[in-house]
C-alpha cells in the first residue's frame, strides 16, 4: 500500500550569497511552508479503489466501491466461499471498525494458500482499499493493525527431519 504524500518545499537558495540575503530580509514562512498532502482519494474511472492484500502464501486483489454491502470472493458470495463463521468475521472486521458495514460492495479474487490465509489477505486488501477510498480512516485502521502485512510464514522443512523441526522416531534397536 502506498499513500502518495507530496511535500512542497520552498525554493532553495542557489549559493551562499543568497543565504546572506535571506538572513537580512524578513522571510515570509507562512507562504511557502512545507505542507503534507495525505488526504488524496485514489479512485478509478468506475468509482472503485483497488488494493492488494497478502497473508501467508495468499494474495487477494480487492476492488471497493459504493454499494449495499455485497462481498464477492472468486465469483461467490463470501459466506459461501468462507463457510466458517470465524473467517467471515475476519473479513467483516474493517467494516465494523469503521462503521461502514453496508456502504461498500467488494469484489475480490484471491489465490494461493489456505482458507485462513486467504481470509487474512482479503481483510488486508479491504483495509487498504478503504484507506484509498476514504483517507481519513487511516488512523483507525492503522491503530487496529489491519494495514500491516503479517510477516509470519511457514518455516521450511529441513533435510534429515520429518518436518521443519520434528525428528524421526528414534529406535535404539
């Protein structure tokens, strides 16, 4: 996720003589003070914001637009794709936190990983798309940790072991 922030910097002096001139003159700092522009809505021509969410090996591409609260995952309603109620709760967390549960339609495609990782990827993507659609939601979603990608991955299997750390059963005879 990259929220574009632009910083406007006043004109820089070209040489050291200009610094002396600037010190002698009264400099109007209010006119050209650096300004941070964060409130920038990123929406395409169809009125959608797009974001990518990741969790474990799963990658979710999420499009968010104004609507009635329909969430479609890989062409199916999310309650049919994610049958477990815990996974459905994970997907709805960004909307419940920002109190926008039935204001947006979500269309997403998710691939890779298992259902748990895919639900986490969809939540991450929805959170990022919400921030791109409404930049003032950034602080609430960031404070709850929905914008941070979870870096935990499965530890790889080592040779001479049954799994990553599990050894084969030892037999004395």
